[in-house]
C-alpha cells in the first residue's frame, strides 16, 4: 500500500504575521514527482505564501501513520492546479498517527427548522464531528451548529451536513463541518492541542 494516496488529508503549515496557520487540504492526484492538492476555500488570504518556489511544511495523514516533509510549491493556486514537490527521500514517517482528533466530551447544539437540541460528541476534528443523537438525522441533511467548549474557550459556530450513519450503532452519526471562520478554526485547533497535551500528561 502506498503511503500517499488520492483522497488523503494533508496539512500545510504556514507562518504569517508571526502566526502559525494550519490548512487542512485534500490530495487530488499523486504523481512521481509532485502532489496535486485541493485547498480550502479560505486559501486566498494566504495566497502570497503559496506562490511558486515558496517552501512549505507538510503533514500527510494515513491509516498507517503520519508522513512529514518539507516541500516547495511547483504551481500556485492561481494557476489551473496547485501542486507541491514530492520527494520520497525527504520524508519522515511516524506510524500509528492519524488526522488530529480528540475523544470528545463536548456538547453540540443543533438548530434545524423550528427546533434546537443538544447532543453528545464522541470525536472531533476541524473537518468532521462524530456524535450520538437520539433523533433521526437524514443523510445530506444540513443545519446550523454550535460546539460548546469548556472553560474559557467559548463556542464554535459553523454549519454541518450529515455524511454517515454508523452501520452498527443506529444513533451514531458523522457530520461534515463547513462555514467555520478562520478564528474559530484556530480556536478549535488550539483547544484540541491543549486537550491532547493534558491527556498525555495524565497517561
């Protein structure tokens, strides 16, 4: 099995204005010497960091592990496709790591039509949330959400779409998150990082 494949999640780390930004992207195509990447919609605010020749730090998430490497931009997103260099000799492979997520205890407020209800989350990433809901949720159903974080982290407002219903547990759903502004996304990433750090110290 190839470590880097079409459809995998890829994280681009960019430093801008003394702030580290993580952009979670999707791999469109893999060639011998390059990777074609689908960028998130908000990429334009960082487009100057993605110009041809710019150096980037990349993390690819697979079920076998995490691949870290430095790369250079081959074609900018202002061209037909956005491509980065693929150099297998410059990679570091860490087994048993996947896309960053936490085993969640947070509540998720769902607003649909005339009703609002709160459900329990079980896994959180910045792209998807796995949750348990006693109400019936339909595939491709869309609604407004608020993820209520503990302490002083506040709440994250976004929209979600139901993309999966668990085949074993009827009340477990996977939601795809979208419409989250960059400040909220960075807040969620920071919360996930702090949660993971606290968990590691307890183990």
